[in-house]
C-alpha cells in the first residue's frame, strides 16, 4: 500500500482553529487532520456495515433502530462506539497476548511531507 500527497487550500480562520485543536492534543495540524479523516472514514464504513447487517437480517420496522455513529470520539477508549466504557489497562494487557493487533500499522503521518 503506497502513500500519496494531498495539498489543500483552506481558509486562514479554519487553519487557526485546526492549529488550536491540534495544540490542545499535543499534535501537529497534519496529524490532527489525518486522524480526523481516518475517524470519519471509520464512521462511514461502520454505518455501511450496520446497514448491510440490517439488510441481511431483515431488520423490521418494529425493531429498534441503532444509533448513528458520531464523529466525536470519546476522550477515553478512543475507537470504541460512543457510550461504550473504555476497557481497563489490565484487560488490555490480557488481550495483548495471542490476540494482539497487527504490529505493522500505518501512522497518520506516514509518507506525508
């Protein structure tokens, strides 16, 4: 999987807000924007998967609709659906054994200069 370069022309006020939000999180603007895009992409793919599952199982009108995913990630347990409690660090350590995530993951700023 390769990387590409994307150039953006954005309003000065928006760039200032992005710098502010990135600074609060101790990030640079580039990493902050990439993380926001990745999170938004995940939300769209999650929503599509939920819709596909509902079509597959024939979710009826009398069944309760699932809430729409939001782009706002919870402050703890990032990557979990909103309202899901974050797993404890001990539980995460237990999971890290034979079920660990792949070691080769792309960082948000990989290949972007």
